[in-house]
C-alpha cells in the first residue's frame, strides 16, 4: 500500500459543528439575489449550522448552457452570510476565482471534478492560495483515478492549506446506470484507508442526478461514516437554471436529513465489541485461507504456462474460460452470491493467471512491462 502524508488540521478545530452530518446545501447556481436569500432563509430555519453553497462560475460542457453569473454572485453570497450568519462556499477553477472569493470574504473554497483532473489548474490554484488560511475541499476527478484525487490534495496541502477535506461526487461511466455518476464507493473507501484523518463529504446531488434518489445515497454515505453531505437545494427547483432535477426544496432537505440513520463510528460497548472482535477473528482466518488458496492456484497457473510454452499453445483458451466463469457464477448463485460480484472476482483471478503465464512465455521481456500491459 502506498504511503501518503498530509499535514492537515482536525476538522473539529475549524468546523466544530455539534451535529452530524455536516451539511453543505444551497442552489447549484447563483441565479439572482432574491433566489439566494430566499433559499438561504428557508435552509437556516432548519439548519443554523449549514454551510451555504452556490456555484458562481459553472464549468459547462457546452458554451450554450448557463455558465453562471460571475462576480455579482459573490456579492449575493456575501449578503447571504450577512443575513443568515451561515458560512458560505463556492467552486474555484483558477487563480482569478480565488482572488475574487477572498475579496468577498467567502469562507470555504471547493475545487470541482473537472479542475481536479487537470494538475496544471490545481497547481495554479495552489500557488494563489500560498499564505492564505482558508479551508479547501477537493472533489474527485471525473475519471475513477484515485491518484488524480490524491495529487490534487497534495498540491493544495503543499501550498500551506491545512484545513483540507475531500468530496466524493461520483465518477463518469460510459454505461447507462441508475445514477448520474457512478458512486464507486471502493475509491473513497481506499482514500479513507490511506488517509484516515482526512474528512470526506459526499456530494449526493451529483451522484444521483435525481432528487428522488438523494435519500438513498445520503444514507449510504452515513453507513460508510462520511463526515458530511453536499445537497443542492433551491426554494423552487423546477425553475432552476442548472441541474434542476437533482435539487430539492429546503423542506425536502430537512425531511431527508431528519430521516437519516446516523451510524456510530465505533462500538464502545465492551460486550458488543468482544462479539464483533470474535467475528473479525473468523474473517481474518478465512482471509488467510483465501490468500493461501490463491497462492496455490497461481502456482498451478505457472505450471500451465510452462506446459503451453513447451507445446506452443496460446495463453488464452476461450472455451476453457467460458466454462470456468459460467461454472463459477452458477455455483456462486447457488450459495446466494451476487452474479456480478462472482464475475468480478474470477475475472481478476483469470487476469492474474494470464499475467503469470505471459511472464513465462516472454521471459526475455522485463516483468514490469508485462505487469503494465495487463494492469486493469
């Protein structure tokens, strides 16, 4: 596992809100001062510790779309802060945005997915933040590449920003699925594993793309012990100029958050903890057996690779693979295992087996080159 170190301040020292989840809500885009103030007053009625968000500059795919109101929206954001006492936040994509946000006393900045995917843009923002004491939240890139996400966090941290957090907003997928962006929970889980002290928020609205699915993703974020939620909120979502379908009313926001089951990060009950430890010991033993069995399986794959080389046989045998995967799926289903889960596991095992055999077939080639050729 890679080693990563960030020098960051505990979120409790710069955002010590009593309730969990920490909530960031407000409209997708600043559209008018009336829209901003009306929405903010309705939100603060329910959530006095809410962080009010609004997009000032909107990075749209096509220039014909609404691209934000620009600097005047920062004036409206400042009025929201004065009228309600809420902290305010918006997205920045370049040094000019940072300069203007500081001019209008924006409390928290966030870096969007498109920007995170461009190290040049992130570095420009990092340079603009040197010597500035302001919290920065970094969204994952559109592509499911944890290295880009980590790299952006490192660049901002290297500029001296210690009030730092991540935002999981889902990932682009070519497949048509239920959600606008695929949650791919394994990636924020890996980030938390590498950086357990890093706060992570979940941008529920962008993952779902539909307001009716927000409660599902919000609850899953709480199940995974995320620190907070970003939920786009508009006093009248149906007339919103951007992402209308994924915004909720302040009343619906309250209903959603009120119904969340907040999970304890750990079990302090000694009796329950002893029982949980017992289960974990069993799992650890099973995991050890799995590793041992996988090791034995790969040894057999290497013997098969040697046989294929000696007899001039192709590595990939399509009929054999089809029989193996179909048999594994059917067997897994008979034991109640999800078909996609079994397929994923055995596909990865097969890929590793192919890699082992390729190294035997091509002993004159650097093994690291083969590793890269067969990387998923």
